[in-house]
């Protein structure tokens, strides 16, 4: 047999092997469709639904008129109107406000005087690109108001802008916390799914059938080394982020490590579930990439703001563990918040852990039997 014939026979054999693996074939067919949909809808840098907090200590006709201009736009949603500037910090730390507009007392009187009236704008700059865009939106609304009350080219309002949480607008402060989530996903979910599926293909898991171990004990024994490895990678990633890139850790380091451990457990449970539901190592690898890496990169808010995505993708992002972990990491590292602000995200990850672990054990048991 010639080399050409041998190569043709080998390719034909591989194609038949893939065709017989229904799971791999299904994933290969679905992957381009999912990629096009996710990239088409998620890759958006435009900013929508900016949550605006307004501080108005002495409401008058000018502050009321300007506030109504923000309410009338399709870019802003006024989430709070308060007379006290101290209400802004808790809102921004909790992630309930993206930008704050703070009037000085006697704003209308200042407009009628010879000096420009002063307005303080505080921006959540943990995402520097989004923060700059939101600032420009505010400037545009105020400039339009100035033109209407004083004519083109007049400057009656002086803006003083403060970039909170990332005053230097460093992009690494946005991306590095998200990369920690991506690294933990790679180690926990992807490596666990591939490792367990490889042992299933080799038949080494069948040896455990003669042992008195329960399915959950087998799972714990298999994933414990990966949990330790993931925790070590989290420590390394935080060390590099602080030492090399200068990303601050303004909150509790112990809380950040515990949250990283919790997220690693969620990812490990997801990896075990994928390995239990797939029949080959190839299918497990593709399913892990389709079910963990792509959503974690595109739909977690790590790179692209979730608020700019379509409503159905915003809803879908709620079932992605990385979406909640990215909020936690940025909150602790950049905003310095604690569990009193992050309890909701932590609770969601705990519930996800229980659900995924239960599903993994239930799927793992009949396959061992």
C-alpha cells in the first residue's frame, strides 16, 4: 500500500471515529453557532443604562431642570436623589450607581452670577473605558443645557470630575482581576473535566468499583489535588497582580482568598459534571471550552460591560459563576468592600456549588455502577 493510500485510510478511520462519537459531533456542530451568537451580541463597547445618583442639597428650578434632562435621556437611569453627599459612596461601593452628579447649595444663584456654577461629578472608574464614556455623556447633557440657557459657546457650569477606585485609569486594574477568574476556570473546570474523562476512557475508574468508597468520596479524592493547585494559582496570580502590575488590594486579602477558594470549588464541580456527562476526552474538552471558557471570557463582564448586552444575554450571564466572581474580585481589590456588600454574590456561588455538586454526584454514580 502506498503512503497516499495509507494516509487516506487513516483519515477515513479518524472521520469515522468522530462520526461515531455523537457528543463530539454535536458539540462541533453547535460550537460555530454559539461562537457567532456570543461574539456578535457580547462584543460591544457601547455603554447603556448608566445608573446616576444625584446629590441636591437645595433643590431649585435649575437643579430640577437639569435633573429632568438626565431623566429624559435613554442613557441614564436616576437611581437616587439625595441632599447628602455621604449617600454616594455606599451606592458606588455596592455597585448600585455608576456615576454621581453633586450640586452645590445655591446652584441657581450661581448660574445668575458672574462666575460659573460648580458641579462635582464622581465616576466609578473601575472600568476606565466605561468611566470615560459615562463622563462624556454627562458633559454632553450639561453642554446642551448650557446652550439652551446662555447661548452657544457660553460656559456657565464648571465640572470637577473625580475618578473613583481607579483614578489613574489604568486598564490593568480592569483586566487583571478578570484574568484571575479565567485562570481559576482553566485549572479547575477544564483540567478536571479532561483528567476525569481520560481516566474513564482508560478504564482506571472501574477499579474504584471494588472499593467501599461512595461516589461523593471518589469525587472529593479526585478533585482535591486540583483544588489545592487552583488555590496555589490564585495566590500566585494575586502576587503577580500586586508586584508586577501594581493592582491594589484595598479590601481583605483573607476574604479574597476564601472567595477564590469558593469559586474554585464551583468550577471543579462544573468540571466533574462535564466529565460525568461526556463519553470521551475529546467531548469533555470541547464541552468544557464551550461551557466554561467562552462564557467566562465574554459574558462575565471581564472585558465587555454586561449592561450593553441584549436582555437575554444579561439574563443568561446570571447562571455563569465567573460573572459573580468578577464582581467579588473587583469589589475587594479596587473598591475595598467587604462581605456586607458582597454577600449576594457569595450566596449565589454557594448555591451554585451545592447544585453542581449534587448534579455531579448524581451523574457520576450510575456511570460507576
